């Protein structure tokens, strides 16, 4: 056994002499030395080294430490490899994570831990390593580990071999953690560690924790599959982790505030702990920290604590203060700055420190830009060295051709650069702006030009790319850049004034937009526009239309004639905008053929020049166009494409999405899927939150009323819903027919179901006035006459519709017409004619799955449909089944005489493929008895086929 003397927390690591009469324990060797070898017995070895206990003890975790099962599980999985490298910058929580893992998965007694110091030499390091391994639980007293000592110069390889032999025969594997490996300065220690890696026994798992990758044979280990690597991204705190850390620091913030803090700190553990200190303070002005609870009072309610910077108590003041701290938390914070200077940047060489300062001017810096800013061709190599040696930068993007600094480090270095050399900071920003502009990255160019106060360059970028940014939905960036321009640069440029007017229109600031438009006209009249501004006529007209649409919520003006209107602009973005605007005008002018051409050309240009916002708008207008043409499948396809394009860019609150989701809602309504329609209406409502358009709100209210009625039409009075729909119809009566006519027509069915005669007359009168020359008002009048018990009069009204093929505003109108005709035929006993009318209605409904008209058709007619299930042909039968499922017969025909128990049993077996004889055998009755039950079932269900009986039974939950 080894005798250890505890002298003030220091372990005497000298091995004791073996007892003379104790037999040698045989073991494998690599050196072939005998037991009398002085390096094993202690004779001739270097002087003894005493090891502080703290150096070889698993660190304790503090009270604010947050257990993170995800990190612990990752460490456990990675620690199965022979070597695990935990490499991350200072403050990422490497030591705490490893200590927590050691205690939770193995227990501190089963982990060998060595904290490396920069003054460790070979003897001190090896003594600490040996003592840490000896102290692991389960090391036998007879282990050769107790006889090993520090190697003499030149004997390192033999001593590593002895260690490998001794560990290899242990009953359990040993995990050896070397923490702070980046502190190694002694070449002898590096050599020892390199030897240990090369001769690592299977029973020893080595875990290296370092702020940067150590100069060891890592590539070889990686290639051999023996190395696992845990990096900073594995240690980042999630929002839930951050909230728990702050809670343990007596800081309570909302999930949204925690998410913002994690975003600002990149989940950096040290940054979050420093933020907790700031959040515990009394306010941004400093002063005493938040009062601690009195002695013995641990559960004081936070709501009773004084507000941090406002008068009086309350959670609101604390939340406001937390919002400010989170918003302002950056590298310039004193605590953060001190930590970064002392712990993170102190060992960085000057040439690399200067390059870090250059990177601070942006979130990400491409390698080619870094070469320009640094003025040296080896910048790419220096960046790679920074990443390899410091982990302070991370290569990102395809081919890792850009580099990103940690957010807090970037703000610290940017503040330092601005403080120490503001002129250089502005020069760097201006150079970056020019580089981004030449590279086609207009948004970053604008941002850098603003930061560098480069007015001339900023105006140049806005002049050349303003329209492109508008049509890419970047009006906020445009408005910010325009605010940075002095007034004279706007005043002297008509094009800039028009860009400003358009951007402010998109932002909903009609007053400022009108002022900018007036300034543009003044500048043009004064001769400020030169020959290069020949597109200004088109631009000015488009801006004027946009302002009109914003303020008057009206239809676009009638398109110019002849086709092509104003001259085609030379600017592709302006041309795309002009064609899109003209296409929309043609839709409302009911000129669909040229509208298709203009919108198609606009979409091609938008896609070619990556004008995504305009593409979404054009796709939504194409959906509207297909809806006007009653081509609902094509309408839905265009609307879905618009939604997908917007979703890919993260846009959820743009006007075009209101139209796209409304078109999808209409499709769901006519397909009688009210729940799906309600979902589309909700999405449209989300998109409309920033829209000042009163008409949009009315349309969405009316769509919601229709969907709600379809869901509950027989469960409650329709008066409230009818009032919503009537308000939409009357308030939008002077608006574009294509926008509100379908909604007015949908209002008819609720009024018809509940026999609201006055409302029916009002709707028919409105339709005749608003939709002359179409089939829709005639079908409404015919339907009203059928409801009044005048089938002959209904047939007379429908004559021109069915004979002449009048155009329809609503795609379901043709289906309604044939259903009214069939209902009129059925009312006078012409069953065969009624069935032919049903077939015509089904054929019209099939392409767009237009089921809603069947929901509100004559119940006797739906009963006829049910009776003939199985006789409509392969193409129509799927639609018939949908109709029966979604639009069952109403109360007039839904009452079914009770089935007997035996009839229910027979009906259940009818669902199978058994024959009548097989069913009789199952029920132990005769086939004739089964046939009698089947005839009774058919009569009670009002059907005449087995298939129809099964469909109706399932619809009515009889089986």
C-alpha cells in the first residue's frame, strides 16, 4: 500500500518502498525491466513532487449550475472513444459540463482528473497524472501504478509504456480528464502527452479540455476514428437552459426575454452569467444591487420587492427593466468587456488581434472582403489560424469562405475600434460598403454605408437598387437608409424621392409618401431629371397608384390603352412592377386574356431578378385571375405557390398573403370543408394585422361568417352571421365586383335554408344590379322561385342559363343551376329528368370538388342521389360518396325507422365481401331470411343497392 501524508492540502506523491517479503506481482511489460529497476523502485528517480489536492480533484459545480441532460448524454456517448477533445473558447462551460458529467455518470471517485497549469513541468505534470489515476476507486493495492514515479530525462517513452501496462490490466476502464490543456507551455509536457496519445492502452480513455485545439496528432486520431470532438455549439445554452440559469441566480424573466438574451449571447455561458449580474442590479444608472431578503426569509414574493427603476412595486417595472438590459446587453458592458479583455483576448498575438478588429464591422465577413480590408493577401490564412488556434472566429457558409465572430466579442471590438480610431472605423465601413455593392449584396452595402456615414455612396446605392429592394420587400431597410441621407440629397434627386415615396407607402405612411411624391414632381419640373431618368414617368405613375390603393382601398385604375400602355421601362425591376400593376388592372376590367400575358411576363422578370416580394404578389393575382375564370384548381395552385414563396422568406404579414389565403379559403368553402376554410381565414387575418384596409377586414369577416354557417347551419339562428355578410356586401357595393361578388352570392344559401324571404329578395335584387349579363342573378331568382313552390317558373328563368351558356362569377353557379333544374323536375314527378340534372351537376362539380351546392339543394334531390349510388359511373362515384358524406340529406329525409337487432347485424355484414349465402351461414339463418332483412334495410334507408346502403349507414353512424 502507498502511504500518503496530507501536508496542508498537498499530497506527497513519492512511492513507498515495497515490503521485502511481498512477492512480485506478475504483469505484462513493454520495457523488459526487472523489479529492481530504479525507475520502478524509486532509486535514481527525480526528487519527489508534491501535488495539491485541488489539482487532481473533480471540481464542484456551483449552486447556479444548470444540469443539462442533453450535454451529459453527448459527453457519455463521445467518451466511449479512446480520445475526446472538448474544445471551446473561454466561458463556454467546459469544466462545469465535464465535472457535472463525471459526478452524474461515474462518480468523482471513478474519474482521474488533472487541472493543467501553465507552470507545469514534466515532473509536476506526470506526478499529478499518476496520483490522479491512483486515487480512482477500484485500483488494486497491488497495481504497478503505486510503484511508478516521474521519468528522468530521456526515459519518457519507457515510463509511458509502464503506465500503459499498469492501466491495461485494471479490472475497469479509467477516464482521465486533462482540463485546461491550452495552459501547457513546457515542451516536455507536450512530448509526454504526445507519447501517451500514441501508446494509449484500450483501458484508458483520455479527455482533453482546451480553449483551442492543442498541437497534438489530432488529424491522425480523427482519420483513425479514435477521436470524438465536442465543440462550442454543443455547449450553447438553449432558451430553457438560460431561464433556469437566471432563475438560479434569482432572476426571473419571460421566455421571450430569455430568447432575446440567448440570441445576443449566442448561448455563451459566461455571457449569460454576466447578464444575470446586470439583471440583478438596480438599474442602468448603477447604484445598490437589488435588496437581499432579510435573514431567515427565503421566500419573499418578487411582487413585493421594490421596482428597479420606477416608482412603486410590481412585475411590470421589473419586466421593463429586464427588456432594457437584454436589449442593451453587449460587449461594451463593463463586466463583459473586462472578461473579454482578461480571459479571451489577452493571449492573442497583435497581428491576429488587428484582424479580429477588422472582422468586427459586420456579422459575417467574407474572406475576399477581409483581404481588401486588411490589405494583405494572407488574410485567409490568418483567419484559418485564428479559428484553429483561438476558436474566436468560426468559418461559415459554403466552403467556409466567410467568418463570424461571437456576438459579444464583435460588439466589444467594434466599440473599441470606434473609441480608439473612429476615422479608421468609418473607412473600413465605407470600403466594405463599396465591396458589397460591387458584389451585388445591396442590403449589406446599405448597412455598411450607413455605419460609415458614406452619404454619396448611400445615395448611389439607393438610386441604382431602390426599386429592386422595394420589390424584394426590403422597405424597412430602405426607410432606414433614407433617414440617414441629408435632406438636400433627396431634394435634388427625383428618383430618390420616388423611392422614398414607395418605401413609405409600403410602410403605411401615406402622409410622408405624398410629400415625397410632391418633391419628386417639383424636382422634375425644375429640370433635375436628366436623360438617364427616362423611366421616371412610369415610376411616378406606379407610386401614385400605390398611394391611391393604400388610402382609398379601391380597385386599380383602368389599364391604359392600347395594350402595353406606357412605354416599357429600361429598368427590369421597374418593368416587372409595371407589368404586374397592369395585369391586376386588367383583372378588374374583366380582360382576363391580356391579364394572363402581363402577369406571366411580370412573374418571369420577378423570378429572373430575384424580386421575391413581387413574385408573391403576382402569384396571388394569378390566383385571383383563375378564381374570376372559375378555374378553382388552378386558383389554388397559384395561391399555394404564393404562400410557399412567402414562407420560404419568413414573411407572414404581407398584403399578398391576405389574397392568397382568401382564395384558398374560398376553395375550401365551395368544397364544403369549413374547418380548413377557417384555418385559411385565420392565416389571412394574421397577414392582415398590419394592413389598414377596411375592405380586407370586411371580406375576411364575411368569409368567416360563411365558414361558420356551413359548420353550424342547423344548430343556431343565422341572423348574426347574415348581418355580417350583408354588411360586407353593402359596404363594398361600389368596390370591384371581382372582390365582393362571390361573397354576396354565398350569402344566398344561409337565407334560403332558414327561409329569410326579405333577405332573399334583397340579394337577388343586388345581384341583378351588380352582375348584369351573368348567370348568377338568374340562378338565384330561379332558386327563390323553387323555394316558393313555383317549379315551372324556376325552369323558365333557368332557360337562358342552361341554353345559352352565360358566364358565371361563382364557379358553383353552374352546379346550382342544374340542381335547381333537377329539383324543379322532381317537384313535378319527372324523376328521370331530375336524375339527368343530377348527373349534369356532378359533372360540373367534379373538377373542382364543388360540394357546397349539394349541401343546400332540395333534400328530396339528395335522397334521389342516395338511391342511385353505384349507377353514376367510375368517374363520378368518388364525388357522390363525398357529397353523401359532407352534404347528407336534411331533416326532411333523415329520419330513419329504427332497425331491428337482426337488421343491424345484417347491415354490418353487408360491409364485407360475403355473399348472401355466407351471411346466412354466419347468422345461422336461411338465405331467404337474409334477403328479407336486406329488402327491409333498403326501404328504411331509402336506397336500392348494397353499396348505397353501406354508404348511407356509415354516414348516419349505423355501423
